[in-house]
């Protein structure tokens, strides 16, 4: 297998694993909505981090779609975690 193809496959694998990681915030959202808010430090830091990576992925001359997709999901889920902690 050539190295470009292996790098592309690694990028998609890493992106899928990032999405799995961001899915773990769904449980915290559920807890927030049931009146058991957790610390907001990690969701706030993750939201800022994901926004930065989304910008990076879109501003590159050759768009980095795996990086964009997983971090766009991260922005949505992490921001929802922050908002539900504040709201409920």
C-alpha cells in the first residue's frame, strides 16, 4: 500500500475515533438535563479546540474533510454540553 493511501486511511480512522469520543458527551448532556451538571472546563476547552480545527481544515488550500467532519460534530456536541449545563 502506498504511503499517501495509508495516511488518508489513518486520517479517516482518527476522525471516526474523535467522533466516538465526542459521542461520550451525550451522557453528560443527559446528566445536565436531569439536574446533575458536571464541570464545564472540558466541554468549553473542547468547543474552542474544535472550532480552531474546523477553521484550520476549511482554510487549508486542499480542504481536510476528515478533520472538518469530526471537529464540526465536536463543536455541536461540546457546545450542547456547555449550554445544557448552563440551562438546566
